[in-house]
């Protein structure tokens, strides 16, 4: 535009303002400044458009996107502190008290999009202090503040009871933001597991593998053998636990039932106990019921063999009947 004939013929080209305008637009320094402004403001405009958008809630992204924008500004300016320092200072000044509240920082920490990318967020003292302030504000019974975070009511209450839900490592991660190095060490130590064996061994299995005849096995092979045998024993133990839940049917007249199930004259009680899964305390017993006897149970054979008497005339001879004789 300024190199065309139309500008030369324009009446404003000879005025002081026109001459200053021509020098400004033709300056390389001017266009480098424009390029720098585009790099900075394009990132900030992106954040503004995200905040004004209605397609998803933006509270969890405000602080995170501004932080990302500041990092990209530093990168776009080549990491030159003189170039980006005053820009970052202006952004921080505008954010202070507006976009860095406890609500914004808590949303930033709870957003998995940022938390999964940077697991070290929980060690940031500013973020953790803001999170605690937010919960102190939200929960009115915890509004009383103390000098240090280790002495706040929420921290004291969460470590009073040693129940199943209490985890000291998690407690340090929540309330140890002001001492990041100590918190990191404490979480590593408190996350370690322990064993009743001094050297983390299953000694019964270890001694069974490491015998006098076989005491020069390689360390890896020895550990593999211990691992296999220990897990085999563990599987067997689990199977026994499952079998223990099975119900065994016990009969009062076990011996009588065994006699008609198996055609034997006598049944060994020990065999019956093993088959039924009982012990001596649960040994089969005879039925306490007694059978009432009647006269019909004692009929003799002679009575069954008596023939019905026919009517006949007596001839005066007496006949004697003898039972049991030919």
C-alpha cells in the first residue's frame, strides 16, 4: 500500500503524521512486535473463547488453560526472560483475587485431564492450601484456622482413628503441601508393606526347596521354585476353604442306611465316618426308637403246621400230637 503510486499522490503522504506512519509500517521492528503480540494474544483469546463457550462447563479448565497459555507464551518467546517477564506479570496481576481462588485451584486439581498429566500437582503447596481453604469454607464446622496446615481441624480429625479407611500416606499427601520434600519421603516410607518373616520369605516352602542336597541353586531359580510351591499351597488352601462351605448330609440311622445301600453284613464305623466326613463326635448312632412286640411275632412252627381238623366220628382211640418230632 505505502509503496504504491496512490500513496504518493495522496495529500496525507507529505504530512508529518503520514511520514511517521510510513516509517512505522515500513519498519521491521514494528512487524516483529506485531508477530509477538499475535503469539501472546492468540493464546489468551483461546482461553477467553473457551470460557465463553456453552458446550461444556469451564470451571475445571480456567486455571489450567491460563497456566498452559503462560507456558506457551514463554516457549514462543524463546525462553527470554526479558521478553516474557512483563507479560507474565501482567497476567498474574489480572488473575490475582479473580481467577486464582480456592474454587479455581480445587477444580484444577480435581480435573483428571491435568492431574493425570502431572501427578506432582498434589505436592504444590499453593494448590493444596487452596484446596484445604475451599473445604474449610464448604464445611462450616471446620472454619477455624490454625497457623500451620498440620494443625488444622481437618488434619487432626482425619488422623484420630486408626480404622480400615485411614491411610497415613494419603494423609501426608493431603496436608503436607507446605513441606514437599518431607511429604514425598514420608509417603514413600508409609507406602511400604511389611511381612512377619524377617527376609520376606515363606520359610516352610523355602526350607523344603533349599535342602542339603540341593543348596547351590541359582537365586532366580530358587525364588521361582519357592514362588510356584507357595502359590500351589495357596491354591490348595483356597480349595479347602471352598469345600468347607459345602454342607454334609447326616442321617440319624446312618448304619441302617449303609446296610441297605451297600450289601454287607457288618460296616466298619471308621469307614462310615470317612465316607460321611464326620468325626467320632458325630458318629452314627442307632435309632432310640424301640419296636413293640406282639404275640404274633412268637408263633411257633408247629402252630403253622397244624392242619385244620375235619369232623369225624370217634372210634375211642386217643391220638397224641407231638410238635417237632417226625
